[in-house]
């Protein structure tokens, strides 16, 4: 188990080192810069996320498409036990209407979205629900919220905080746990953690790599939460 976690961390360090070699030093104004860790960044975004737990890794593929008014997300979750075969977990499709607030504020950008979500779960079956997404950011700080409540009694709550600690803003300290509550099965996840995120910019696309060690307060286990995101 620990060898696998160590191997993941080593790969993350290698990825960060490789990315650092391609780092951009330009600093763009808030309204022009593509903020890679912002879920409401305009355009097409694709994620691969992994949550490495003691006995398994939970994988998630996400595709977002965001315009000035709409946020659309499709996701598929699947699980790979370290000593077993990959199996399907769930899939979901979300649409939110996005509103821009604080338009006259030169320092802060505030976006809020409300919408619906439909999903299929291996455990809970089909469901429909509501969602909320919010982002508040300035040149250094960013706060992110994502909340869904569905008819099968499942709740997802994400609360993120990011701080850019380099002049070009491409490195940041982050905490963005994903809390899950399942009122049907009584299985919950309440992780807390802190990690690093790094942005790599090119003419064709922007990528974002992160690694965030966490501890699940409900299940008393450690998690390595890592992923990569591409913005086109």
C-alpha cells in the first residue's frame, strides 16, 4: 500500500519538476488570464482525478464546458481495487446558469451558478437534483464552492481555498476536499488536507497538475488526492 502511495508521490514530483522547466513568467491581468484551477474557466476543460486510498483508487473523468452564461459538466467515476478489477461507480450530467457579480470591482471576480444534475449510480440507481457552484477570486486568493443534492439522498459538498504564492501565479497552495454523504447507505466521506497546484501554459492549451494529501475524518484513513486538468 505504502509503496503505491510513495510511487504516486514520486510521479507527482517528477511532473512538477518537468512543468517547472516550462513555466511562464508573464503576469496577466485578472480578466485576461486563464485560471487553471477555476472550475468556471471559459472553454473546454478535461480532468483526470485520482483519490488513492489504502485499499483502492477511485478515479474520476470530468469534462466541463463553460461560457459566459452556462456551466456544463459530465463526469464518470470508477474504482480500481489494488488487488481486483476496475468497476463502474457512477456518472452524472450537470447544467448551471452562471451569473457574474461585482462587475465594477477591479480587485475581485465573483461568479455564481444554479442548476440541475442527473445521475446514475451503481449503488443508488438513477436520480435528479439541484446544484450550486460559486467562485470568488482576486490576483492571489480564490475560493470555490460546489454543492449538489439529489433525490436518492446523496449530497456532494466541495469547499476550496487557493493562494498563489509565486509572482506569475503558476504555483499555489490549495485545499479542496470533496465531502460525500449518502443517506441511503450511511457511507460518508469527510476529508481534510492541503497540497500544491501548478499551472503550465502553452499556446495550444493550459494544464494544471496538483497533489493534495488528505485525511478522512469519518473513515479514519489517509488519501492522496491528485489530478491533471487541460483547458483548451
